[in-house]
C-alpha cells in the first residue's frame, strides 16, 4: 500500500495478489482528511479486487469503524453493492492487532469475498 499526499488531497495505491500469483492494483484519490483516508483505502482495495475477479459493478464504502469486543480490537467495514438496480450490503471484519490501515484492507476484502 502506498499513500501519498499533495496539497489537500490523498492518493492511495494498493496491490493485491490473486490465488495464481498475478498482481492487480487499485487506486483512489480524494480530500486529505483523516476520515476520508479510511474510505480511500477501501475504494482502492475494491478497485484492485474488481480488476482481479471482475465480480462487482458498483460498490460503495459506506463506513469503517474501529471497535472493541470481548477485550479485543476489530475493524468493521460496511459496503453497499448495486446490481441490476438493487442494493445489498455486507459487513467485513478484521482483527486490529498492529496496523489500522492493513486491518482496513483485510476487513474490506472480507466483505468482498462473502
């Protein structure tokens, strides 16, 4: 994952490896705010996932939250999918052990593969 900033904007680039070892990249760009960075990471993951698997047409990263359950920290990602004019949603989750940004990547992937 590469995060760069220029002025008031963030740019996130991410690379994912498919089961056959092929690498697919995704990117997202937007306003440079702490909250928006989390969404941009999710968007970049979704773009890379779609390049690898061509699975979804329209996906929005609606929310990303960090929370504690049973004394452990987790990241939750809420994604909405639009297909044939109908919305559906999924929640992905990943443990938050050391790196919040990496946990966001894993939570978004978890929602995408469900």
